[in-house]
C-alpha cells in the first residue's frame, strides 16, 4: 500500500478529521472512503481492523482511530 486510507461516515467529526488530514499529509497521499456512500467498503474496513470511524490506515497497515464519530456496527444497520 502506497497511500494511507481514511475511512469515515460523513458525520461532523469525520468531515473535520478529513480536512485536517488532507491539510497535514496532502490529498495525493490519502485515499478517502466515505462508508455512508460506499457501504460495500465496510467489510474492507473491518478486515483492516477498523472498529470505528474516522480512522486512518497507514501505508504499513497500522490503524489510527481518530476521535469517535460512529461504530462500524452502526454503519451496517
């Protein structure tokens, strides 16, 4: 993986975190996945060990949970 992947659900916490991340690491260094608009990616997020969003998966595969916007389980409902 060359880019970080940022998963979020579109809530205010997530949108703020997205803006901050893009400012910090640059839009070209991060893939943004909005799980509310791309629910087919929820399984991918779970496979990466994401339990809540917003969360960032680094190029080395580490998961950084940022604040708390929504649990992955809530997005599946």
